[in-house]
C-alpha cells in the first residue's frame, strides 16, 4: 500500500512539472540560444587559421596547471608539506587536497609581486591594444624569468645547457626559457628535499627515544610509531609548527 501511494505521488509530481515546463516555454517571447559544434570543410585559409588558434588556446589551458606548478613557488611548498606529513607519521591527516589548497594560496601570496608586474607590463597593455601578442609575451615572461633566476642553481643551468649542446651564453638574458624552466624545477626539487631532511630530524629523534623506552620496558610487541605519534603531534603544536614552517618556506623565497 505504501509503495502504491509513493508511485502515485511521483506520477503527480511528474505531471505537474511537465505542465509547468510547457507553460514557461509558451510564455517565452524570445528564442532560446542553441550551442552547436560542427566539423565540416573550410571555405578559405582563414577558417583553418581560426581553428588552429582555438586548438592552441585549448592546449595552453590544458597545460596551464603544469605551467603554473613548474614556474612558481608551488613546487617547493608542496614538497615540504608532504615531507612534513610523512615525518609526522599521520596517514590521512591532513588530507592531500587540503595540503594542495594551502600550498596554492601560499603560492599566490609569494608570486603576487611577480604576477602584478606581469599584469601591469603585459596583460593590461595587450587588453588595451597598445602592444601586440608577441610583445606582451616578451614583456610578461621577463618577471617570471627573473623569479626563476633568483632560485635556480648555476649547476642545473649548466646541465641543461650541456644537454642541449649549446654554446655557453655570455649572460642569463641569452638563455632560452626552455632551458631555464627545467633547471628551475631541479633546483626547487633539491631545495624541497633539503628542507624535508631537516624536518625529519626532530621527529626521528622522538621515534628513537620512544623505541628505546619501550625496549627498556620490555614492551617489544607495542609498535613504537603508535606510541610516538601523539608525542610528535604534541611537539609540533608546542613549537607552533605550521607558523614556523610556512614562515620559513616563504622567507626562503625572499
């Protein structure tokens, strides 16, 4: 009986919604827009050019997250956060999405001066049609290159210069961007791993102390990680760990 009543109610709601939709459609005095995508033959070369420009724009938008990660402070920050999570020994807390979000907003904070310069020198003049697209790219890439040059090692630059079989340039302005970006990535990976190493030391000391105490008490069947985890969290809270780590990472880009 309950099932029959439930089906009756659903049927009444469906009829009511259909009638309301029909009434709204009839009351409209203007046609609804329709979006259609078709693939056909081009009549001239301009159609092909526009199509290629759209494909290039879609490719750039698809690669935008990777470009942002590889040319900003995000790489170092997210590596440090994941090392911190491993050093603490927490399995699910904080979640990876939370760490990625925090790292993203800290990246916005660190990169704000650089992006503001790109906006003032390249994006606004391009939107006002004062410069061409090529000029906007040349002016917009300079602040980003300047940021990467501040944190890239000469050894990493030399590695990719030798791999590209290039003659050694006289100054950094002669280096192409495709050489600077991978060298910057290697330098950030190295810096992130160095910071992660120093993060592990205090937590490793806590693990060793707890393990020694448990062995001296004859409690060999108790996992040391299970006992040391609350003490590591307590130590992290007492030293105001998030403030200390985030402040140190941001200052490392100064």
